[in-house]
C-alpha cells in the first residue's frame, strides 16, 4: 500500500512570485492519430510552490460516491466543479483560463469556460480510463486543458476500445497538458494508481461550454 506524503516544494521556488510563461515557449504537440493530439508545456506556471497550498485551501473539496456493480463506492479522489459562469475561487485560476482561451481561441473557435478540480491525495487516488464525452464532447472536436500542481503523476492515453496505453506522459508541478481534436471521442486517458510513495497532486481541467 503506498504511503501518504505531504507536498514538498522546491527550495528554489519558494520565494518566486507565481507567474505564467508564454504557452508557446517549449510547447510540444504530439500527434496521436485519428484526428487527436495532445500539447505538453512543461513548467508553464513558474513559482508554483506557494500556489499548491493556496489552491488546496481555497477549493471546498467534495468526497463523491458512485455505483459500481450494484455497490456504492467512494470516488478515489476529491473533486469540485465550477460550471460556465460560476466564478473561480482564485484570480490565478481565472488568469490561467483566460490565457488558455487567448492562445487556443483561433484553433478552438471558442473560450474555455468551466473548471473541474481533482485532488489526488496519494498514490491510491486515481481516475480510470475515460473520455470527456458528456455533452458536445461526444460528437464534436474540443479541447481539455489540464494544469497540474504538486507531485508528479503520469497521464496515460490509449485508443478508445481498450488495449495497452500508447503514451505515458509525466505531468509535474506547474506543467500544462492540452488534449485536442478528436481526443475525447477516439482516445481515452487516465491517471493510474501507483505503489510508489507520492505526495498530493491537484489537477485543474479547463473545458469549453457544454463539455464535461
């Protein structure tokens, strides 16, 4: 069973004022196939160490349940969803959403408007294989942008329908990942459990109107 560790930031990052770099700087686009792609921008948020505790404290995390095989089980992570039009809890998250909208607007054709938040408390917390296909994501190309804070976890991707994961993308503190094109319909993604001792991680997922 993995142990629970506190989040420990970098000594080099503690006194740095949090700020976003240009998304285009160091951005790498990975073509997945079937019209899907994922952008990776390492270290988009600079001075992010102080942000982790700020975000964790500002969000009213919820422990959810779901039905699985006729049983009610706990969702293995804490969550909070901010729908379109609902204010985000911190100006920095609003700034992140606006910067993403400005960068991707021409390609996306619209803005990011909602934010789903997940707190992975340790390596036992995870999210299973899925695509964000509730609403327009089931029939239309869209984008889901993920800002990762805290301990590094691996974002895995595979073609929809099962099989081995084709990509394993480590997301570290302050990193950005954007899944686009047909990714939500033709591919699946997950954050698997890990037996390694890891600290907590926060994932902020920015989506467009009508995509969940």
